[in-house]
């Protein structure tokens, strides 16, 4: 497996809100309707800020005392907002009592479109510490970083043939970088990575496609630069071609039933992954079953929502429920949004609660292993040692 990419602390810049059905990777006519969930719950406006409350001035280390760290047991967790790290507790810390509550790492959403739906701050405040932006205009790669608590890994535009997906639909405003033939497309890969892209994304089976040799050449040059390659491949044949070209991750769970050959291509060996996005495609039984079979074969499951196409700001209750329907228990669902993506994307200080790790912690009133639905409603959100909710 190629070396993992580095992360940067940057959020994509972009345009304002969009109408439902016009967003990234919108369905063709006859496919499942997009849903616009209610806005996230309000903050703590009007509540006097006590120790560790949102709005309180951070004057030093804060210790969450008396809670159960999922998978570790009763453990006090101290966070230094000056460094954003988890540190050793001390008697001088400000204490926040979390007795009878459960603590997990903050989530990572492995499929978003923040240039299309620019809500980085809101996403962090709702419990997402990092996100992978899987299609944004090339102009955003050269933009100055926008201060945000959310970490963002970005691919820049999809590398697509002339008039290829998504340039003739929702992505007409720069979400696809068009090229024809191996030399030209290798040049586009080099240009995007030089400008700051940290991975590469290609569409397959969604209109005109690159030649298989070109797909393989794109993957080879990306891997040589230490970048992973994601495939937008919704059909069985498209997913099979993506695997044959050496791609690393399916940007969505395919919606067409996967054959045994395609399953084998994505589950043999080590290191390949699939991003769930089950709710974005209506939670169809075939799609859910594809995820179940990919996971059973050994593919790594990464929680992802296709945010921008979907509009849940935070951790999606529907996506959590569909992951459970695909056979993931509470521990596996939590892993898909924390440890697994941290390892896959090279976010080494996220995904776990431990000394030296980022102070990105969620607090829950109920045990998320016993009832994974609570993952969508954290009682407290701490990002880089600062309380967001």
C-alpha cells in the first residue's frame, strides 16, 4: 500500500447554499430523492458559561473527570487548549465532571464537498474533527487557508475526460479537470498535487471514461507522490475497472449488486477501503448489502456522508442506522468514523484518546457501543481542547 498522505489544517472555500437535487453527485432521474434534514441543534446561547462551558475563556488545561473512555474504561482526560493536545491531568486543571458519561474520539467524515456547502465551522462544532473533500474546484487549492477547527484533506477536482462527469451537471463550475490521454492526464495529476491536493479522485462508468491504461497511469503517478486514489464507481463494472487500475478507495458504496469477481478485486490483499455514503443513495437494500459483503471480505469501511449532496451537519443518524443494517455493531461503527479513517488517511493524532493525541473528544449520555444511534447526538464536543458544544 502506498504511503499515507499528510493532512493540512485548511477548509475549502466555496459558494453559498444550493437547491436540493442540484448538489454534488446528484441522482439521475428516477433515483432516490435527496433529503434535507433539520438544522443542527442550537448552541448554549443564554446559558451562563461555567467551567469548560462553550463561551468560557480557556485559562489552562481542562480535565474531563469521571467518565468512561469507550474501550479503555474509567479514565480522566486532560486537554490543553494552548496546544490542542491530550496531556497528563494535574491538580491545577479546570475540572468538568462527566461522571456516568461515555467518551469517544471525535469523528472523521471521509466524503464531503465543502466548496459546495461551506460549513466547516458548523461541522466541527457538531463533532467532526476532520473531513475528506472529494471534489472541489482547482482554484480552491491555491486559496489561503481559512482558519477553522476542522481539518480538511482535499482532492481538488475529479480528473475526467472531456465532457466527463461531473462537468456537464452539478460540477460545471470547476469540479472536474478535463484531460485526454495518458500524458495529459499525468500532467493534471502532477499539477493538482503541486497545488496542494492530497489525493486524487476519478469518475468511472458515469459518462465518457478514461482508457484503462490512462486510469492505471494516473494511479501510478499519484502513488509515486504518496497520494491515494479514490474512484467514483457506482456500478459493478466500474468498481471492477477501478480495482484493476490500482485505485485505493471507493468514494461510495456501489449501488449495483457486486459480482464475486469485483468483490474479490476489492477485498484481496491489504489496505483497500470503501466509504459508506449509504444515506446519500437512499439506503437501498442492494447498496447496504454491497457494504456488508465488502466488509466481510476484508475491505476497510470508512464512515462518509457525501455532505453537500446530503445536508446533515454533523454525525448522521441515518448513516449510523444504515451501517448497523449492513452488519456493523457499535464498536465497528465507531471504528469506521474514528480509528479506521485516522489510519487510512494518515491522521495519526486523531481516532484515539491518549496522551499526545489531539484533544478531539465527544461526550455522550449513553453508551454508544450498546446504542450506536447516540453517536449523532453528543452531549459535549471538544475539538483541539476547546469546547464547541
